């Protein structure tokens, strides 16, 4: 779709032309997507299932920096982060809507690239783009995505279902997306100061974790196959510490996380060391990993034991015992949530 | 909720504090709202009905000017414009999600005012605020609203169901919101130049049309009572001409609108004259009226005849006859759509 040699002004196409251009490239896949783009609203057939709805907003200069994020990746990621929330409910995403605020500095070709990434994510996850809104923005790119999923009522997993002594499990590894961001920001600073081309060699894994994260559809499917239903679940967008606190507080419990159990990829570890950062801190507070954090009954441990995608990192405890990270020597460090402040520092 | 004498920085509350503050003020009304704010996603029980989903984005400096729009009104309007889309599908809105991008110049009290307006709209229309996202913005206020409604599959009205010779009907009156905006912009300019306080006296109706529009829930209920099911329907956000074209094109038809039939309030009419604007042009292209435009079979005419809230303004015709406004003398003027360009001129 994209052609870097040409530039077509958005005003040449107009709002309706842009919507038509987008709509024409979409084929609805789900029988549940009764009506997509082109009416006042999309229409969805729930097919007897409950509906799960989540919304996220991504703002230029806060959530992403177009200085180093390709538009196609940004489009992909903007869909994936919402699907991740749907999976965290143990539901299957089926539809998304996209609201875009575009400034005049974006040509039609740039919008095409953005949508190319969005539609690739939709294809990879089997989701229909059914609606949206396109408007002009005076201050950078604004992306709003709403994802809608479906699940049987009895399959939905909330944050508040954890029980005392249950195991705390995380998928994949942590801290990679954050270290990828550090690399990108360092190279951007070097480029700004010296004009040198960025040196990103050897950092493929953590750069991909930052630029093109995936939602853990596979983990939801794996747990179903293993016949393990988590008792509580959340996705890791703000960092493990923050999300573990959400699960614990929603369930009226305390939590213990063991430092030495934290799954950290070797490339995350070595990059953290290069930046003089503590790898565990990056895993706990880095954010944007989009892994799943969940609790299971101890009786389910044998079903997940030894699976390379799943790591037991701790357990729930009585609320009176508080929220702590336990180091190798058994020392306790209070877990603290990061939210807004971390947000402001990013991007 | 608001207290203009105090100012609490958003950073003092933090992202999670702000979400908790909001969540604590919400009581879910619908049995279909299974889970509201506080998990990865909201959960909705469709109760055997189809789901209708629509998203809109409002950007500071494009869709609103905080120089003359009170935050409470803005919150109210941001919900209402989305509900209007749900009614335009002949569905009943039941849930909304809200994504907010906030810059540091907004204190907590300002956010409270915005939500106060949103929650008032939710209350007035019987809708639950079930989820959202709050993030920091570096460039003004960004509001993203997604509304979800429900209807029996057979009750949903699309844009594409109009038939040849059917009557084109509009609710309420047109052009008022646009003239309200002209008044606000004139008084803002006077204030900027001279420091004089705005003189808004005598313009209550058109100012309310601009600042605090209502979605035509009452019209949907009226049509049900009258046992009239529109064959196609759309809400008027971009102006009558643009929306009539949408209905005609989606239905594969042409359309005739009669100038002398356009419902224009006397205050809209006289203000247009004061501004040397053609009242009909304001009604056709002004936008933001949030009235409903729909087609009905000629056999339904007797059921709506004489109702002060409904005006037959034209009829559908063969596509070969095109899309025209007919003036008193029978002269034809081509209807043209406004979209993006009008957008850029507004605000």
C-alpha cells in the first residue's frame, strides 16, 4: 500500500474519501460482525456469549515517538495492546473500532502504513475492524482503539478471583520492552546530537518487544488445552509490580514475588547491565511487556510445571502479610505501583 | 463536585487515584452491565440482543474550544453525540467507555467537572459508564467515547434500506447548533480584542443547541409508539446535505429535498440573517444538530402527519435523478457533502 516516493495530501482525499479507502480494504471474517464500517454504528451478533469491551488511547509524544517508531509497527501495536486486555479476561477478541486524529503533516501514504499495521494485527489475531472515526488533529497523531471480545459467562476471568496460597504465574519474560525503549531513546539522542545513524544491531529481541509486541493468544489457548482455568488474571502493561498489586488488592489478598524466579531474557539482562540498571527492577516496573499474569490453584501446578512459556514467580497470601518482593536472602522489599508518573517519563 | 477556589494537581492523585475517584462515583444501572470499571475490560450481557457499537473522538482546538465551552457541557456533549449514533440505528444505548488524554494544565477539579457532565448524560439517557482509559496528553484535551447499544436484530435500521419514492423525514429543526457556534466565536473574538464580557443574551436556544445538544431518544420512542419503523436512518452530525447523500447512496437512490420544507427555528433564522448567512445553507451544511434523518414508506405518512417534532422534507427517487435541493421556483441545486474541510473550519 505504501509508496515512500509519493505524497498525497489528506485534504485531497477528504474525510469521506479516507473512510471509503479504508473500508474497501476490509473483508469481515466473523459471522458475528453483522455490519462493519459504513453506518452510524457497527452491529455485532453476540451469538449467545457475553461481550468484553476495552478501550485504549495512544498519543504522540506520550505513548510513542514517531522519531523511531515506524507507522506500520505503531498500527500493529495499537491493536495488540487492546487485544491483550481481552485475552486477560480469558475471552476471544472478535472486533475492533479505531478512532484516528490526524494532523495535516501526515500524507495519505502515512495513514495507509498505519492501517496496514492495524489490519495485519487484525488478520493475525482473527479480528474484524468494524468501525471508527477519522478527524483532523492540530497536535499530532491520536489513536483510540476499542476491542470487543466474546466468552461464555463461566469462562471469564476477573482480577478478583485469587485465593490465599494460590500460585502467581507469568507468561514469557519481562523487562524486554522497557530495555528496547532505552536502546531506541539512546540511539535517538545520539542521532540528534551527532547525526550518526542508529546502531541497533544485536538488540533484535528487545526492540521487537517494544516495537511489535504480541498479545498472548497462545497462552489462553495453552491454558485451555491444559485444562487450567486461572482464578484471576491481568495483562502486564504497567509493569509486573503494579499488576500484581491489582490482582492482590482486587482479591483482598497479599502477595509474595520471588526475585530469583523473575523470567528475564539474557538480552534484557545484559542490556540492563549496560545501562547500569537492575534487571529485576526493569522486569518489575518496566511495563509494556503484554504478558499475562494470573493465579492458579496449587492443585493445578502439575499441569503447567516445566512449560517454558509459564513461570511460577510467587504466591498469594493473607492481606495482613502485605505486598512484597522477596530477594535471595529472604529480605522483603515493598512492591509499589507505577502509573501516571512512569507514563510521563516514557515516550 | 467542582470547587473553583481549589486546585489539586493531577500528579497528586496519580492515574490509579483518578480512576478510583471516578469509579467510586458510578453506580451501574443495567443488569446487562456485568462488570464496569476496574478490570482489564468491561463485561456486558447482551441478553439475547444484537450489540451496536460506535466510537467518536473529540479533540481540543478541532471539535471544541475551551475558551467558550464549559467542561461540564463538553462532557455531556461528548456522551450525547455517541448516543445519537446508537439511536440512529434504532437501538437503545446501554453502556459507554471513555478514554481521556489530559494535560497537566487541567487540575483534578476540571476533570471532575468533565465527568460530572458525562455522568449527567449517562443518567439522563439511562446508560452505564463501564470502562475507559486515562492518560497524560502533551497537547490539550482528548476525549474518546465508545457507546454500546442493544436491539433486536429485526429492529435495527441501517442506512441502506430506503426505497424509491419513500418520504424523507427529519426530527426537530436544523442549523441552530451552527448559529450558536457563530455567536460564540463572535463573542470570543470581541473578548480577545476588547476584553468586553460576551453578550449572549437572547440566544439561549441556539447556544444550547451548540453547547448542550440532546440525542433524540424521544423520537425513537415516538416512532415505536406510532408503529412506524424507518426504512433507513442516520443522525445529523455533518449537516443535512451530507447525511441525505449518505442515505441515498447507501440505498442506491437519488434524493430531492424541498428548500421551503426545511425546519428552521425563528432564532436560527434571524441570527443567520444577522450574520448575512442564508438560513437554508445553515440548515443544510451547519452540522452538529444531532437530529434524526430517516425514510418511511408513503403508507406511513398518516401516522406521522401533523406531529410537531417531525417534518417531511423530501423524498427518495431513482438514482438517475441525482441528489438535489429544490427551491420554491422548482430550481434544482446539487447537494454536496461536507466532511473534513468543514471540520477544519470549525472549532
